[in-house]
C-alpha cells in the first residue's frame, strides 16, 4: 500500500508529517509524491488563521473527485483543524488531532478492511518513533509541545494542549539520529520554546547540553516568547558555538494597549529592552518577528505605534498578517470592529516598510566573506544555495559545491533579497 501526505501550516506540522510517514514506513507502507497513486491520503491541517483552514478545506474538497474514482481510497484529516472542527469536516473517513497519531496505521488498516470507522482516541506516547529526515540537510526537532500562554487571539493551546517539555535524553537521542543521517542544521521547536523546563533544566541549559553534542551541526530555535526572555538565554546563545546568531521574537503589536488585550504579558519597552540586550551581547545577530494588524479596537494611532517600533528595531525579516477571528478564543468575544479594507491597507503599509528594511539588511552582506551551509540547488540556474548563520540566503557561483558542505562566500551582489557570491570550500 502507498500513502501520500499533504501538509499545511507551521514547522511543527512539517515535523508531525514526517513522524506520521515514519509510522507508516515502519508498518510496511510506501510513501508516494503522487496522490493519484496513493491508497491513503493524509491532509495535515492548520487552524492558526482562517486562510489556512480555507486552503485545507478546499484541498479536501478537490480530493473528492479522486475518491469517487477510487472508492477504496482512505482520506484522513489530521492536525489542528481536525482537532478544532472534528466531524464537521466533510469528505474524510476520519479525523484525528495532533496528540493522537501513533495508532494511525492500525486504525487505517481496520478502515481499509471495512471493520470500523473511528474518529478520536487516546494512545500511549512512548510508541512514537523518531521521524526520518526528508533527505535534506536541515531538520526540525521539537523540544516541547503545546502551550500554556493562552494569548487571546490564539487557538493553539486549545488544539495542541498544555505545554509539555521533552526529556533532554530523548532530545539528544533524536539529535544523534538526525546527525547519523546527514543532517547539518537542526531547528528546535516549541510554541514558546524558551519556556522549556524539564525538572531543573531550563531552555538556556538545554542549549548548552545540545551544544556539547552538536559536533558541527548548526542549531536554531523558534518560536521564542518575549515574556520568557532572560539574560541567561542571551548568554547561552553567545556562548554556544553551534547556536546561530538568529532569534525569532514575535512582537505582534507596537501598542501597549493592544498587547494587553492580546494578553501577551510584556510591554513595548520590555520588548525593546531585550532587543538592546541581544544586540549588545551577540554581535551581528539577526532579529525576525511576527506582527499582526487589525486586532479588535486597533486604532490608526495604535497602528502608527507598530510602524514606529518597526522603524526603530529594523527587523531582518517579519511575518506580517491580518487578525483573523478564531472561535473559542477570548478575542472572538471582542467586537471585530476594524474594517477589512482598513486591515488590508494597514498590512500593505507595514509590508512596504518592512520589505524596504529587509532589502537594506540583506545589502549589508555586500563585500563580506561569510559562512554558509549549502542546502540545495537554486531553481533558476541550478547553482548551490544555502544560508548564513543569520538565516540569509546566498547563491554560490561554484557548481561543485555539494549539499551539506560549509563554505565561505564572498558576496558580490544582491538579487532581490538573495546574496550572490564566490567561494572556496572550508573544512568543519
């Protein structure tokens, strides 16, 4: 039997899809890139924003034609939307939330044989294997799951559950597993990753433990929450050779009033303090962020405060989006009183501002020699392309550079946001 996985959403969903693939492969099934060849199709869904749900529902709807042509095809919906909407999702054999994956092969076999139809169930977590990487040199590694923060706009704690930190020994075991399979860069995942705490081991201490095991592997992590920032974490980033000089620290809004309504538990001045500390302690650190516009009751003055902090901080990159009501969250009870046209106009202004800053930040690479890790070949001209430790992409004019190699690149030009340079190989 063959299976095909369609993934929407965040890095944790990408990881979960690889975990599900490993479960099926352990059970003797074969993965295929072509949904028409599959006996089982799994759609891994996201609920963070309405747009993500619409995309997934549209894809599920489009798969119904294939189901009519292949009545024996099993269609499974997993992930956050499956947890949130459940049997309200049309056209699936069953649905299952993100905490209930490890018995999927067993349940699907029963469905294929026509023995039962099952939706939600509980399972013993110790059965879950380490997911196989997808053949690339980068991989995700969750260090915790769930979230305790309950930001007023966010559905994640409701669909992924309370925060649970993973045993460091298990994290190190998966790190070794990935290293043995050629992975050269690992991103540690957590909904608020710097909230990690296992017994007496905090997230800064976990970074130090991982650094001793990394042995040439780059380490990144996301997403950090400003409320859990600390000088100890900043020191750990500075001290650990494997940890990249790159932190994703969502600000969401530049208005203290809006941040309070969002229940983010920090102020703009508090956020500014950690930005200053990071830049003082870690030379050349790249800062990325998330910003939301059009949150209920956001005024033009509140939005101007967001533009002000963006101009001040000068983020290297930002994920920018309009507020989208999620039923079941606290913010869903607020009046969504910012008109859609106003939201769109504010988002356009924010994107224009941040894109200009991002271009200027990337132009700072010009004339510099910088280390990159080759990740793949570029689509346009088939030249090697990789990322700097600060997360910026650079194309290398050296056909024989191989995926997984560290190289030093002299950046000669910038095309769009991408650096272009020449290099020589470097041992590491």
